[in-house]
């Protein structure tokens, strides 16, 4: 049985911690969250919740150790991939961005795209990546079929729910 260790953090006055010359800003807060995500990704911690006034940040590692971040209140969180079937237009389904960020159609700049027009895909197959806050989030096809159209260029900024590609079912 593995022993779980908890570390208690004491409140720190952010102005005092920054020093007399500096006041912390939004950039400092974002950088702090990034450091927390990196810390979680390389530690045995599986879940962290941080509340600073109106800001609430949840970081949770899944079974394979990949961390995800949720900075929105639970009521305002966008629906996940299991929220329902993909948007349909006849026999076509749209693959949409699961969150806002930068869309990458290939695993690395020097590698081939995950899929191209005319490729056959299976339900649950990875078709892209969306980078948000330095985390790579997998984008999967919700149905099996053939890639009919790619709607977003590689390295483009996407919004939550924005159509990325069209899949012809079958």
C-alpha cells in the first residue's frame, strides 16, 4: 500500500512575497499556475485544487499521469466529449475543439499530420491536439468514417466548439 503525503501550504501575502518594489499581476498568477501544472505532472500528486479569491484552479492527473487544468467554476465548464453526439449535417459529423487553444494537426512539426482528407478514422482515434496553457489535449473523432474536409489550418487558434474537420460516416 502506498503512503500518500500531503503538503500544507500557508497563506502568503502576495505583495510581501513580491518585494517592496513589485506588485504581482495577472502574468505572475498565470506563471504560478503553469509551475503548479508542471509540478503535478512530475509528482505523485493526483489532484490539486487552488482557490484564490474569485479564481479557482483545479489540476487533476489522469490514470496515465497526464495533467488537465480547469480554471472555470464547475457551472461554467464546457461540456466534455461525452456531452452528446457530434453535430450532424446529413451523413457527416463535425469534430469540434474541446477547449480554446492552438490546434496542431501533427504530433511534432517534422512529422506527418494525424489525419488528412480521405483518411479512414475510427471512433476514438486521435485526429489533432489542442494546446492550452502549455498542456497538450488530445482531440478524437467521435465516429468512424472518412475525413471529408479539414476546416482549420495547423497552428491556428481555435475556440471551444469550433468545427475542426468533417467526417463522412460509414
